[in-house]
């Protein structure tokens, strides 16, 4: 059961970056809507961006994804190796049950269970640390994207940026994904993903 639960955590961390990335990008884009004026407003100029494409195909996105998956794979390997060690130890303990006696067997079984639980808690902390590190890396990307969105909106006289996934129909000339992608690739090619111990965040609060 421990191995199965651990594998679920590793699968989730490999997909969560796409959800987080889309969320903060939408916030960044929508936060750049033109400020209202006192004069009569001209018709809204809507710019469309394919957020999914931007955060899976840009150079920095590929870099972040590769780093997260590599670190998650390493943690998964560590988890599987340690879990198998516990399974082997439990099997040997059961084989020695009659020789050890009931009390000694009970003590050793409890010790083994305690170490299993400690391992599971440790792996959860490591996965959480990776997710926090990923979020921090994405914040660095967001800092680069904000001025890019501002520049592109100003260039095209845009007033609103929408995710292409939410648009049912629209002119191709309003899609600025390629333009934003090019600028992002030029300005940010990589960002280091460093796991952050969750306890350090609590201590800083």
C-alpha cells in the first residue's frame, strides 16, 4: 500500500506544474487589462494567447518540466528502493517469528512499521519541497512575462488578453501566442528548480 500511495504522489507532481502554470499565467494576463478612462471607451481589442502551448513549448517551460520530472523520477526511484527494502525485511521477520518469540517479534514489527511511516512522511516532505521549488521557479517566469504582456498589449492596442481555450471563435490576427513565445524565449531560456523545505516557509511566517 505504501508503494502505491507513493507512486500516486510522484504522478501528481509531474502534472501539477501545468495546472499551476496556467493559473498564474491567466492571472498575470488578465491583470494587464487596460485601465478605464473617463472619456468614452473605444471598442475592446481582445488578444488571444494559447497558454497551454506557451507553457509546454517555450524554452523555459521545457526546462522547468525537465527538471521537475528528473527530480521526481529520482525520488520515485528512492521510494521504490526503500519500500522494497521494507518488504524484504518484513518477509525475513515473519520467517523468524517462531524463533524470536512473540514479544521480540512484536517489538521488531512495531519498529519496522515506525520506520515505514517515517519514510512515508519523509518522502511526502521531499515531494512538497519539490512542488514549492517549482512554484518559485514559475514565479520567476511570471516576473519576465508581465512586461512582455504589457509590451504586446501596447503594441496592438489590446485591452484584454484571453486564453485561447476559453474562446469559441476569433480572428487569427488577434492571436499573439507566437509573438509572446518568441519574446519569452529570447529573454528567459532556463530557471533553476530548487526544492524548498516546507518548514522554512513556516518559520518565516
